[in-house]
C-alpha cells in the first residue's frame, strides 16, 4: 500500500502487561500461526537477571499456573510502588524494578509462601 493511500495512523500505548495479555502470546511458537510480534519469548533466560530478592530468597520471574493467577495485585499506593521500583533486581540489570515480591509480602497482609 502506498503511503499516500494511508488516511489514518493510530498509535496505541499500553503497559507491558496489557500488551502481553492482548497480543504478546501471538509470537510464541506454541501459537497455531505465530506472528512476528515483539511479544513474549519462548526462551525465558533473558528474565533471569530480573529476579527479585525478598528477605534472602530469590524469586525468578516465571509464568503462574492458571489457578494462581487470581492472586491480588500488589498495592498501588506510594509506599508499595516505591519498594517495587527502588529495589534493584538480583542479576545486575541496568535498571531497578526488583522489589515486587518484597512489596507484595510487606503490604498485602497475610500471605502464603510468595514463591507461588
């Protein structure tokens, strides 16, 4: 299609979780007809440096079983978000965002084993 034929361009900006839930799975090889979408990856080793450390226990990022996906989200108040964002992940990733498990344990009330 020539550029002159395009009448409207729509730009959609979503948080990563929303994108993955809507279209991220389309890129996985387990999808009947995988599409070239920069979504989820079959090789998850890139997630290893992003693991969280909560009170001396390492929690790697991993998919949750369908029965466990109904846990409450972490709190979204200022203190919870500060813990989530300020803690570095254990693998030396060049950014923060390593405090999600700590935030969940600290601010979500009585919690079973946070390793899920």
